[in-house]
C-alpha cells in the first residue's frame, strides 16, 4: 500500500488523533512495530484501531469522490 507510511498517511493519523481527543477519547497509543501497520493494526487499543480504520475508509472515500 503506497499510502501507508506516506506524509499523507501521517497527516491523516494526526488529524484523527486530534479529532479523537476532542471527543474525549484518550487511548491513542500507536503500535511501535510498523509491521503491524501492514496488517491494519495501527493502535494498541482495539476500539481506537477500529475507529481509525473507519476514519481511513471515510478519508479515502471522500478523496475519491473529490478527485472524480
């Protein structure tokens, strides 16, 4: 996945973390081993990881719509 580990990916991750904190969530410990990231495991807390996966899906969908 070219998007993974790109500046755009990190920017999306940082925005997710700001938004997530803004809603009162605090468990945003990233997985340190980036090999996990290749399998879709970005955060140590499962609920945070699931929220981020859905966040990325929305991000990519919006990007695709606006590029059309």
